[in-house]
C-alpha cells in the first residue's frame, strides 16, 4: 500500500513521489528527506552518554549458534592460538583437533582461525557464569600459552641456532704444527 499525502492546491490525496496532482495538475515538489532541526547541545551530550553505556546482554552462553556473543568477548584469543587442541578440550571446541591433521600449513591456518574465532566458539559451546568468568578463564589460557612458549619454544630456537652455528657457520680450525725446516 502506497502512502498518500494531500495536494497543497486542492487537498485531494496524491501518492508520494508523483510530480503533479492528478486532480488540479499543480506541480508538486516533494522533499525526499524531512528537514529536521538537530537537538539542542545539552540533549546531544546526553544522547552520547546514553549510547556509550553498555546494554546488559542476557547470558546465552552454551546455547550453540543461538548464543548472543557479548561485545566484551569478541576479539583475538591468544590461548586458542597458542594452545590449540589443549584449549579446545578445556573449552569444548572440538574443531581445534584439526590442528593434528598432517597437512602442510593446515595446523598454522587452524591456529589462526582459532585465535580469531575461538572466543565466539568457546562462548557458544560451554555454559559460563558471566562475561567476567569467561574473560578470567581465557586470560588464564593466554598466560599458560605465553608461559609454555617462553619455556619450550624459545629454548628450542636457541639450541637450534647454536647447532647451526657450531656445525655449519664455525670454520673448522687446523691444529697448529710448527713448520719444519
């Protein structure tokens, strides 16, 4: 059903968008946007304050795809990225086991996907007490992931670099022997 307005000349109903009145023939000049005055400055400030307040979201964690993902948990998940399948077991995100498939680069790609989508998947797959509980748990996973990287991965690179230096870069020395004349 099309919206109609009264003709300013004769008052007969005219569908919105017509250029001329069908009754009296007067040219109509429709404004596509209504001219609205902005609210006073004090109301603009009040509207900004209201829009910055967070609206409470019901706790829908553990409801699968029907879960509403709170704004506070969206973002990169370092625990999921660094600990992949261990993080997946703890958060009931079974897709994390794809990192075990021995296809070149699939593990790295899956780690990146877990880092990007892990928070959302963890919220959807497990019931959490609150957003704060969720964030506290994910911070713990992040700290363990960083700790294990520092504890194991960095020493492996240091030992590997030493091995390369010792076996390939260091020139073998010839023992000194006095010249005989």
